[in-house]
C-alpha cells in the first residue's frame, strides 16, 4: 500500500504503521463517541439540577449546530493543507469546550459551552473517517473495522455507565457529580493530543486554493435561525412574527449559500457538481433523513427509561446496551460481507427497513412494558443503524475523486449531522409541546385507585405529593417547574405518579411513530442507490499515482527504420507499372474508335460476326 509524504513522494505503509495511525485516530473517535453516550444518560440529572429539563434541546442542538457547520470546513481545509494540524485543532477545541461545560450554572450557559465544544467535535468524526479513506482501500477496510467497533463499543458501554455513575453521585472530590461528565474528556483529550502529534505523520502536499468563507457564513445564516425556530416554535407559536422572521432568514441564507457555492466553483465548501453524482446526492438526502429520524427518535429513549420506567441514570445506561449491541453486530456483518463481495447497496436498504420496524415497535412501549421487550426493539434499531452508517460513508468515499476524500466525507457527514440537529430540535420541541396536554388527559382518565389515593388525607397532605395534588386542583395542568425538574417523581406515591408517566409515555409514542415514518422514506431513497465497484487502492495511493503520472513527460515514439527495396524489386515494379500503363493506353485508344452505342464510324468496316 502506498501513500504520500508532505513532499508528495510515495512511501510504503506496513500493517504495523497503519495500526499506529489508527491508534491515534481511535483516541479522537473515542472522545466523540464517549461524549455522545455519556451526556445522554446524564441529561435528565443535569436538567433537573439546573432547573431547565425542557431546555435540554438547546444543550443538544447548540452542540450539533456548531459541529454541523464546522464539519465541511474541516473537510475542505484538510484537503488543501493536510489533515494532521486540523485533527489536532479539533481535539484542542473539544477539550477546552468540555472543561468550560463543567462550570456551567444554567442550561443556556451550558448550551453556549457545548456550542464551543461542537466546533471541535465537527472535525473528530469527519477527519478520522477521511484519514481512514486515505490509508485503507475500500475493499480492505473491513480488515481494520474491528478496531473501530471496539472503540465505539467500549465508548457505548462505558459512556452510559460512567455518565450514570457521575450523574448519580452528589459530589466527587468536592465537585458536583454530573460535572465530571465533561471533565472526564480533559485527560483523555490531552493523551489524544500527545499520541496524534507523535504518531500521525502522513500528510499531503499543500495546494493553492481559495477558502470559501462566505459559504461558511451562509451555512450559519441558514441553520441558526431555522434550528432556533425548531426549538422555540412551541413557545413563540409556529405562525408568530418571530418564527416567520427566522424562517425567512433561513430561506435567504439557503439561497445565498447556493449562489456562493455556484460562484466559487471548485473552491466551494460543498461543490455543486457533487450533486450530479448519483451516489453522493442520494446518500446526502438519505443521510439527512436517517440522521433526523435516528437522533430525533433516540433522543427520547433515556427520558423514557428514567422518567417513565423510573430507572436510575446508571441503570438507563445499561438498559441501552441492546441498542449498542445491535449496532456493533450490524457493523461487523455489513463490513465483512462488503469486504468479501464488494457490494454495499443492500445494507443501507435493509438497515433503513430495520430501523423503521424497530421505531414502529417502540411506538407501542408504555409504562408497563417489560425491559426485555424494550431491549429487543432497541436491538432491532441498533442493527439497522449498523447496516446504514458505515456503508453510506464507504459509498461516498468510493464514488468521489481520491483528491476530494476530505470534503466528500465531511459533506456526507454534514448532511447527516444537519438531519440529526433538525431531528433533535424538532422532536424534543414536539415532545415538550404536547406532554402537558397528554398528562392532563391521563389525569382525567385515571382509574378509581388514583381517585381513592387522592382522597386519602394522609397522601394528599404529604409534601412529596404536592406537585401532583396541586396539578389536580389546578385543573390537571402541571406548571413549568414540574416539567423542568422531574426529580419529584422518585418521591411521589406510585399511584399518583402513574398518570404523569402515562402522559410522558404517550407523547414519546408519537415521536417514535414519526421517526419510523422517516425511516420508511429513507428506505425508498436507498433503493435507488447506485452500486459502484469498490476501489482496491487507498486514497493516498491513488493521489500518488496521479501525481507521478502528471510529473512524467510523455514518452517519445522512436522513429521506425525505413526498408529500402532491392534493385531486383525496383526493376520488377517498374516492369509491372509499364505493363499496366500500356494496357490503359490501349484501352483508351479502342474507346476513341468505337462509339458508345456500338455503330460503325464512316470509313470503317465492321468486323464479320
């Protein structure tokens, strides 16, 4: 396998050298993967402690907005100037943002620090995947896939458990337990910086290029107002003046982005010619929908396990393991079969279908659904995710030019992240805009056991039951503080808490139903995905070959020796040529004596027949 150094010369990477590079990449991936799972299992505790659970979408979407915007920039700049320096920058920003998040005193302050953290996260995934495409051919990638799965699996297992442990602890070393959810990234990030700086030595030669800063500005103008209205629309009103202004600004930003990208041509953040490639356009659209349904639907799973089922943060982390297991199994199966057969199209199609089935099944979970049943449904969703995510990234890298692996990978990640951001904001907004009405309906339809408990003076006077009792006396409507801090549920009498949990469960059922419908749409889109033969050459090898071909001048064609005929040959040719000339002259003479119609000219006698 060949690659290129900064000077552009080709060198040979051994299996051991590839593993060293992968080790550096995996530390960065571990940071990003751990952050996703560790925060999810602790978000309820964080929201309760900062009195803003209903604002959790800001914490999630702020992180996703900045990481989404930064992703194509990392891809473009790394294609121009090399990947190592930007990978180091991404880790540095991520660590600084993690440290700052641990000092947040409100949900909105935490959202701001998470936004800074997202600036680094945008490069961790996309650059790691781009470097993988540089050094490992698509057909050989399954050989190294086990290492990635080990990292994702470890992060997915440790993340919820560690997050639950930190969230469940009152304090550790004098610091509130949940704050360690972010502080734990700091030592891991420092180790990652040292290892990456020492080990990651492959890089490409910088090339002249314009930077599409206006395109980046246009992306911000598009995404920020649209995602803001997705989060705040339930508070402002979807047809309010503020909502309509945000939508109008977002549309103008989108038009501006398209115009800028058209003017920048090859220097564009996302070149518009990419969309003429069927593989890229379909994976971009399909990835957006998958990200929207997957992240939006799965964002409510920890809330279901903790609020509806009463699981502790640590327990909810462990209960999410079937989802992780399904993801790992799906990734292993798809990776190994793609490596053997060279065919990848069937896996996104099957994966989207499995995700749709799993999310539709989750639509039926309720307050009394057994954990093992919920686990099976989550495993089906995880299996589908494993079939989708890696193959569509592989398809994009294989379909685009090796010189554009960075921007192509980042663009595909960008659309998936954009879908995840929109889905999380919309679905959590939908959840908290409907949960109040669902809870009120559940109170009104509560059974006789609830009414007897409410009539019991001892239960009614218990301060722990005050949120429920006051809600009933106020017409069944909970005030905003009850939705922002649900920790009271662990102290309320079980029969009184049940309608509250039923209302939450009913709202979540709707989220799973909508997410499942989106997966059906993704299934239809992936049916049209082209099947392009997988390359057997790594990205850097292909670029090195192209550079060598461009630097080598075209070979001159040597002159062919002239064969000189002998004297005998020349005499024979001359004799033959004279004979043909005499025959032609005789033919012309005869034609001048004989008319075309065969009549005899005057003075001439016709030969007897």
